[in-house]
């Protein structure tokens, strides 16, 4: 696994900056698909790259209406080469907490459902999609959170269906990431053709057949 993630990390570092000096990389997918775990492991291989969790910008009443906060608190400052500061939402107290810094590092990861939405894509260097179906992802999430959160999950799944119907991310992903029994594998995504002025191709991302996870 580490070898494959190292290959991916090298390729991400080689991309042109997309948001000021930052290569902003999104990890999107259905709730429960493993985005947070994958982002944490990739961040570690990147040498401790900052990770923004979109759960910190969403609220109970605004599950997907966080674009303004993202632009004002995060992508706006990063685009100017400044460190960002954002106030994470406390899901227990139902209010925003003290502001936290997010450095304008060479690679910054943003993970969460909708990380690859249309309003964010112009700032992205790459969009990665966790390739797990909605039903399987939601079942995993429900098992993780337990029966006490069943009502929340009912509301969430309905909201997620509406979101992706209006603003899908997967068609714009350059890589599809699959969790294996040991580690991860990835395949070219629907939007895997090289962008203009881009020197890194999909071949740079994919592990050689002889390499194992």
C-alpha cells in the first residue's frame, strides 16, 4: 500500500498549483465510503499535508450549503498564498468553534461528500472519487455510527441523493480509488484526459503491474 500511495503522492506534488501556490486535491465519494481514512493515509505519505474535512464546514441545517464558507475561509486565502483559518462546526453543541489554521502547503487535501462539486472544481488540481456504491457506503456508515444516528442517516441519504442528482462529482474525477483487502488501488476516472498545459499523465499515477499493495 505504501508504495502505491507514494507513487500517487509523487504525482500530486508534480502537478501545477491550482489555488494560488497550492495543489488542492479533493477526495469525494458517498458518505461511508472511506474518504477520511484514505485522505489521512495519503496526507501522511505526503509528509503531513493539511486536510480539510467538509464536515467541519457543514451544519445540521446546511448539509451541503457550505460553499460560501469554503470560499471565504479557505480557498480565498489559499488563492492569495495566505494560510487559511476556518471555524469547525461542533456537531454535538450545534455551533461553530474557535478558528483553526490551515497552511498554504504545496498539497492540501479536501475531503467530504461534494468536495468535487462544480463550484470547487476550478480550484482543484485533482479530483479523486472513492469507488464504492451508495448503498454499500451508507450501510457502512450506519454500522459505524450505530442505531442512535439512524434518524440523521435517513435525512442525510435523502440530501445526498438530491445533491449528486443536481451536482455530480464522479463524472469529473481523474482517479477512481478502491479500497482493497490490503491497501488501495486506483483506475483512471471519467475525466482522466490531461488538462491543458499539464505535463503529468495518467500513466504517472498507475502502479506497475508487478507492484503489490
